[in-house]
């Protein structure tokens, strides 16, 4: 991949990131380590660099890579358990503006090809008098950043999460699972119950083990949701 195309791809992917973590070795990877780091710096992301204590920066020939390995403000050399704890601490906000009882009972998110299912599910929830929130409709003219922030806000405060993935591409589900993991670090408590509603045998890829999979044999998903909706407060 040409460097210009790589840099453009990195800029796009980093728009939704909260933290840049780079695991470094003595190998500069043909200069790619510096390219990635410079893109994170240009994006204004908080940065955390890690290397093993046994890596000797003085033995590295490339000056840019050597500078990364010994940056006193960014480098982290503790073991990987401490590194995980440091990442979680940096992703967790210092204060969470959330009043007791103000959490959202249910957030229903859907893939781009499942809008018709969302409408049916919303009617089902209305009949059951269950409070819920959905993403901003695609037809509303809002900035992509505002649309993403709206989703993240709901992930931060919802008690239950339902992902409708029956006709949409797996890439959409992968993106939502990544957001679920990322926002999970910022929550004071884990989401009480999360589920993926899919067609039988549709691939989900790697997912957190606590997320339930609900198989729905056709496009009438409402009957499949009764067990998931038990206990959801109005």
C-alpha cells in the first residue's frame, strides 16, 4: 500500500479513536512505526507507547524509531498486566455526568439493511410500554461526528443493548462490537444484558462472551425477543 493511501486510511480510522496505543520492538518495520505515530499525533489523540524493558534503544540505528523507544513522556515499560490497567484508566473518564435513575432501559441499534426490522421492533416495544432509544435516522442531515457521539452516549448509559443484524454486512457488526468494547471501559458498570439478533448461522466473528445471540428464522423478529425483554423496566 502506498504511503499516501496508508496515511489517508489511518486518518479515517483514527477519527473514532479515544486513545492511541503502540506496541514497539527494536524493529522499526521499515519506518511504519513512525508513520503510525505521526498520524496519531496529527489527529490529536492521547498516545501511549509500550516496549519491553529488555529492548535497548541505543542499539537501534533508525533515529526516528530510537526517539519513539525512549520518549520520556510517552513510553511505558511495565509488564502487560500493568499496561492493560493503564489503558483502562486512561479510557475511563474522571467524572461521569449521570444522575441516579437516569439511565436508559434499552438501546436498539440496527445495521444499514435492517431499518424495516427496527420499525417493527419499535412498534413492539411501544405496545409493551418499554422505554428505548435508537440511532439518529440516516435521512436526518447531521454531521457524522454528531451521529457517532449520539450512539456512544447511548452505549454509555443504556442498561440493555440489542443489535439488529439480520440483513446487514458483518463489517457493520464488527464495528459495533468494537464500540461496545471501547465504551465498556468508560462505564461505571457493565451493560446488564446485550444481545445480537441475527438470522440462524449468520457469522458474528469474535464477540465478548457475555453477549447473547438470538437466532430469528425470518424477518419477524419480535417473537424472538420476549426472553430478552423480560425484566426491562418501562
